C-alpha cells in the first residue's frame, strides 16, 4: 500500500527508498560475523561484467547512503564489498580467529572518512570556505565529526577545517554537492582536482 496507514506514516515522512539489492543477506552475514565464520560469495563490480568467487573473513557491516557493505579480510588483505554486488552467498563451516588490531584499524579508518572506501588513503587537513547563504547549514550540521570553524564572517562566509581522508566519496558528498557555494582553500591538490571536475562538467554544456 503506497498510502500511510498509521499515525507515524501519516505525520512523519522518512526519506523514500525502495530498499537495496542484497538486504536479504544482512542477517546471514551478521550471524557469520558473530560466529566468526568465513563467507563465500560471487562478486561483480559495477565496471566489470566478469563475476569472481570470493572468500572473506567478515568483521563489520557498514551502512552508507542506503547501501550496505561488509568489511573484512581476504587472504589477509582488507576488503570492502557492497551487498548489492554480491550473489550466491554461503556461510562456510570454516571458523577464523578475529584480529583485534584489524578491528582497531577499521574504526580508525572509518573515523576519518566519509563513506567506506578509505583504506590506504592518508588523512589530511582540508579547509573549505562556504558562502554566507550556505553557512547556517554547515554550522548546524557539520560535514564531518572533526569540523572546526576557523573563520565566521557575516560578509565573507564561513571557513571550516576538517581532518579527513580525501576520497572520491568525500569530494562528491562534501564539496561537489554544494556547487558554487563552496571553495577549497587547501590543500592545493584538492583545489586543483575540484577545479578540473567543474571544468569538465562545464564542457558538457558547450
């Protein structure tokens, strides 16, 4: 039924989503993590139509923007897989010993990241200047837990510093979505990258 049937649905509107592919596997993967059992599945990347069979020691389930990911180790290497790209999941009988140091690494990486794909990326201090119109929203809902206000002017706008891993997800979620309301002050390589992205976007309209 597409219409609200109770008081919550009638008076509170949640963000609409049809759900995501792979949600039926959440409970299986959760149980595998709890029982410390390896999982086996077929994985197909968006940019490839060649599926591969993978064996993973699962450690964490992570949600980001209505998608779920499983983070674990494959042949001793940290790996992240989107559940929407997984099929033919099997929970094996192979029990593995969880590495506490890897748990610490996962939380350390995610603490400085926006999204999930941040392993192997160093954290940097990023300074962003927002226009006065955008400033109230950045003050009330920080971009990242590390956000610090370094200049707040009614005429010049708001300048913030965040300590974060500069990943494609960060650039899309924390910079590009604000359009011309934000400017990257530093680091220079990030400012150049964002400038190139905007220039390529402009070419599509010429």
